[in-house]
């Protein structure tokens, strides 16, 4: 599977925002949601034990309509 330039940039961004999370027993994780055109719609990161996963954080910022056709 070949990633597009937008997908590669999004993955780099997800790694960058993962660093916002605390270091510790839980991993530092970032997530991004892209529109069908490859534009960034939302981002999220794991803020620590007992908080939402990065993907849930990003998904919670968008409506079902905004998520239609999107890529995480």
C-alpha cells in the first residue's frame, strides 16, 4: 500500500502531537483525521492514564457528517 503525500504529512503530524502527552507507563500517541481531499479535520492525543485514547479525542471533535469519507 502506497501512502499519499498528505497521508505521510499527517502521520508526521500525529507523531509530533503525540509528544504532547506525558511520558510514563502509557505510550505517547497522536491521531489525525483527514478529509477525503487530504485536509486535516481534527487531531487528538492521549493525555495520560484514565483519559481518552488519541483516536477518540480526535473523533470527538467532529460530527458524523464531518466524518463521512474521512480517514484516521
